[in-house]
C-alpha cells in the first residue's frame, strides 16, 4: 500500500510539473529525486492513461498549450526582476543607441526599466513593450508588424521578416521558451524561432534573457545560440559555450 501511495504521489508531482510545459526525463528525475528509469515507467503508464504526451526524451501534460502572456507575468517574478536589472549593464556603452526587445514577460520587465531613456531607439515585436515605452519622455519606439501571437502578443511571419531583414541594432535582447546549450533557443513555433534567428543576424551583440526554469524543456522549434551570445538568468550572466 505504501509503495502504491508513493507511486501515485510521484505521478501527481510529475503531472503538476508537466502542466508548466515540457520537461525532459533527466530533469524530472533530478527534481523529484528519483531514477530516470522510474520516470520512464511513470511516463509510460501516464501516457497509456492519456494524461501525458511523450516527446523525444521527455513529456508534456495532455492538452498543454503555452500560457498567455498575462498569466506568465507573475511566474518567477523575482527571477525576472533580477534578470532585467542585470541586463541594464548592456546599455552602459555610449555606443548603444538602438536595441531590439523581444516579446515576452522578462523583456517587458527590462522595458519598464528604460521608460525614461530618451537616448535610445527600441525596436520590438511585443505589443505590451511598445505600449509601455510609448510616452513623451521615453525612447523612440519602432513596432515591427506581422501576425500577432495570441499567447506571446509578439509579431511573426512574412511582414515581420521583411522589416527585421532591413534593420540593424546594437543589442538584441531575446526571450525564450527553452534554453539548451546544444540545441539553442526553443520556441513553440517555427515562426517564433525564425524571428529570433533573423534579428540576431542583424545585431552587433545578442543577450538572452531567460530564467533557470527554461533549461531542460522540450519544445517544437529551435534557433541556434552561437558561442558569442550572452545568457542572463537570475543567478549570473553566462557566456554561451
């Protein structure tokens, strides 16, 4: 009876974690302090019961979709605030005049900290970011057009690609749904991944703003993360290796 109760509790914990997104088997095992073989058995049984969907090397909760931006704003708030504060150091160089701010809850926190930087031009694909910065004493704001995601409120698609391909920025601050040292930046759609790759090609430097919960996730599409990019999480700034 104790084993069955323990198994059920662990599987309930697995489902709770998977409802936040896709997790790898290795990360589930580490977080739940059990073996990867145990997690594999649990995922197999949960998948047969229709409660999870298996992915390569992991799983996600059945019916999981990316949470809307409004719901993500309060998640890991302290971590996002720490990241945004640390990111400000990349604006200290007087040669930084034009920046790109990606759509997302962490980049929005950075936007809130530069509302009075009238010396900057900010290019963004995030609706909330454009609105946050559009005031008389703030930066010049350039909103990139395109199809608006119902989840991230960011623009993508042919119109977005057309605009980004004709811009140049000093620093591109990118968000991500997942970060992996080998795979790069993970996004729910190919369009989102392509948009990040395109603006990165037009930037003098690239800074990824993503808290540690984004590590180990499995998502649908990936953009490469070259060695010269910087990744800032709530703990430190990391040179990508």
